[in-house]
């Protein structure tokens, strides 16, 4: 992806195969914090869990190059998932700890998500 520096400071992109049962059992304890399980719809649990995992991966890929700080899944929370159309929409995440100047606890980030052909795709961006 290419964008003018005046538009985007950073961009994180991730794609994941939708979790199978084993991946869902293994990833859940590592990925979910606080009330994130509320985003898991019973009929789409694997897709929704993969979405949360992928969103946090995209956040890391977006923020880490700007801060140089390693952070874990537990250091961010998905605070909103909007399903605008079947299989796609927007999302929001927030930091649960201070990472660096300009990246304090509580800072929010916006992104998009899509489900296609057994994969979840997410992007998170940092405007200039």
C-alpha cells in the first residue's frame, strides 16, 4: 500500500486464515482482554475471534515502527466493531498502556475489516 506522507504516518495490514477449533482454543487466552469476548457472536465465533486477533496484529504493525516499543495483545483492546455490510466494516482499538510520547494509554486507532474466502483482513492506520 502506498499513500502520501501528508495523509498517513503509518499503516498496518494483516490477513489471517479463520481460526479452526484448535487455534480458537489456543489463541483465546492470549488475545482477549477485558470485555472483548462480547464481540464474539455464537454463530460466527471463529471469524470474530480471528478478527480481534488480526486487528491487534495490524495495530502492532502500524504502531511499532513509530515507537520502537514491543507490546503484547493484552496491551490493546478492540473497543468497537461495526459491521457495515456482510463481511466488512470498521473497527476501533485503544491502547491499554503507555508506549511512547504520542502513544499514551487510551489512545484510539481506527481501522477496517473484511472477511473473504476463509480469511480475515484488517487494516489500522495512523493519520499524519
